[in-house]
C-alpha cells in the first residue's frame, strides 16, 4: 500500500498521510512513470484540483436545473401549464416512444 505525505497549507504545518488501495496506487505509479508528473504528490494534487472543478460544475448544473424548475413553477402559477396527458404525449413524441 502506498503512503503519501501531503503538507497541508495550514499555518500550523499539519501533515496528512493517506493510504491508497492497490488499484489507486498503480494508477498513481503509472502517472509518475509516464513522466507527466514528477511525484505521487503531484498526481494527488492534480486529482484534487480536478475534483474541485468537477464539484463546481455539478453545483453549476444543479443551480441551472433549480432555475428551470423555478421558471416552470412560475409558468404554472400564471396558468401556462400543459395538461398532464398532453405533456406525456409530447414527452413520448420527443423521445420517439409510442
């Protein structure tokens, strides 16, 4: 099992040790061997950076869905809704379902 020491950027200089499964260890090792990364720590930092980007994108998409739901509720409040059977027919037609 691979143990990686990562120095946190806290003022007190706390270090964090993480352990990886053999599969993740192999992935990290392969990345370093490829020459793209100089160390296992660089691989882990890149992975965490990508995780942050992924989480931010998920939050953005969630906000977009919530905005669409809010717009739909506002339309329903104004009486602009589509009756259920017609809505189902339109959805089936748009998906190519009979």
